[in-house]
């Protein structure tokens, strides 16, 4: 069970908390992690972002026995393009040199509406779309999803899409809408973020467990979602989620995406200590799930 799930974390390549990629890989190896996530850039992740040539970073991954994955966060307007005019598929193409150079095994889109600072308790808001607008764009994007899946098959990575938290988005935010995308694009993977669904949605996401290609793991004080807390500081039922995954035969990366958000105390909670403790708690949850499954 544990050997099939490659626990990892979101690489801390942020201006306020930056490590060269090779040093982050060394920490991951010492702590027993098996995967590491990069966040692509709209114009394409480059070697300067990592502090070393792609080939050197890839060698470090191979020597450490760790697999790289990549998330492509793209904020798109109602016309399906970013503020810079890029479509999601353009952003994927822009990051292919890094994906190929690093040897990423999984790549996914996290597509959201444009956001802005707001005077509310969250401090952040998304453009408001009605359901008809969201569904129409999700349907239009199916052709790009098919192209992205094909690119993955040609270049040796699984391609997936992450669902949004419903409190921030009306776009790809429910199990029903994700099921529609997965049905329309048969080889598309689902990136299941345990911290995004409401309690009511969680059961239906479990029904999609056989389509999951990758996981994002963090905690939330349910019924509030999208807090990205270290594991154990919220109310997410990790055992029940992993039970569904084990029964479906899931095998793949499971990325700790902790660090906090403005409404949960702010960023910076993804310390070495919190990552290691969260890893231990996830491993225990997987063991318990295996005893039930």
C-alpha cells in the first residue's frame, strides 16, 4: 500500500522561502519523500527558477529515487484565455521543455477564474460567473484537455485536471462537473484535493477514485474548506478517502500542499517539521485505511 503511494510535497520555490531544487530534493530524500511538485510558469519554468540546469536536477531526482510532478495554475477569463492572452494548452506547451527536462511523471492544470483583492473575510475573491458561463467554458475546454492528454502520452507523463473549492469558484468545482470532463476525455486523470470538497461533495468524489491520477493533501476545518493546513490541524477524514483509493487500486504521487492561506493564518506553514509530521500522519491514515479496505 504505502509503496504504491508516492508521498511528496509542493516544492518551496517561492521568493520568500526559496531553496535551489537540488537542495529541496536532498531534504525530500532525507525525510523519506518519494515525489516533489513544481509549479509551472505561464511563460514556462526555466533553469534559473531552479538554480541548476534541468539535466542536473533530473539526475538528482533519479539518484534520490524521487519522481517530479508539475502543476500549471492558469487563471482564465470567460474567453478561455489568461490576462496575457494564453490558453491553458499554450501554457502546457510553454512548460514542455521543463517537463521533459525534469522527467515529470504527472502534469495537471488547475484552472481558475481571475481573482482580485476583496474587502471580505477571505481577503480574496474570484470573478462571479453564472453556471451557464462556467459549463459552457468547461465544454469548450474539452478539446484542449484531449490535446493535453495526447501530449502527455507522447512525452511520457499522465495528464490530469484539479477540481476547485466551491467557496472560491463556480468553475470545475463539483464532482458532477469533474465527472462530465472525465467522461468526455476518457484518458484524463483527476487530481483530487482532499482539502477542496465540502462534506456533501466528499462522497461523490470517492466515487471517482478510479480516475484519480494524483492527490493533493492538506487539512481544513470542515465545513470550511481550502485552508491548506498541516495534516492533523483540521477535520478531513483521510482514512475514509484513502480507503476508497486503495479499493480502486490507486498508485501515484500524493503531494502535501500545505502552507496556509490568508484566511487560515497566512503562508509559511510548510516548514520542514510540519511536512515531516504531516507525512507521518498520512502514512498512519493509509495503514488504517488498508486494514479497513
